[in-house]
């Protein structure tokens, strides 16, 4: 279901999405996203499509050469966009409310890979520190947990 939502967002932005035989998992260029046919699970496709959509919103030019610091910065920005899109702070709270109590359940609830989830948690920890408070919730990133304040 998430993959369909991401495809709809792409369509609304005028972005074509194609599944092709690629050496890499995904590419974005000039309103076209290519996703590798070799990706076996929809969950992994969610993560790749979100990151490539992140490039649409955050990147400029050819950033394939990751030896350049500016290109690495743009790559990190696109990944950050994807983390916020698929593993947003409020989504972590929704997962807690839905009864998710471990990383496996959380990844399944969010429809992302466990690896993507871990990268998102690391991203939030770098951005906010050990925890983040919103409304009456505290989200701890290490160890991962959501606590409701009364």
C-alpha cells in the first residue's frame, strides 16, 4: 500500500517511475526514477523509491561521484528526506500506539526494511541527540523507545 502511495506522489509531481535492469538499486534524473527489477520485496522498493523521490525534492545536478563532498551532502539530504517521509517522528508515535515494541514490529508497521529503520534512527540521533520530545511524548533513539508523559 505504501508503494502505491509513493507512486501516486510521483505521478502528482510529474515523475515517471520505471523498473529496469540496473547495476544500482535506484536512480533519479530529470523527473524520471528508475528502480532495479532485482529488488525482490515491496518493502525494499518503498525505501528506494522514497530516497529517489527525496532526490527530486533536494538534489541538483549529477551527484553520482560520491568522492565529492557536495555530492555526499546532497545524497545525505535526500536520504534524510526519505527517513522523515517513511519513519517520521509522528509515525514512531503511531507505531507505539499500535503496540509495536521492537524493531522488527516497527519496521513491519512502517513498511520499511530493518536496515532503513536503523539508518533513520541514526539520522534522528545525529539530528536531535539521544531523544526528542514532541507534545506529551519522548522518543529515545538509544535505546529505541517511545514514552508517553502523563
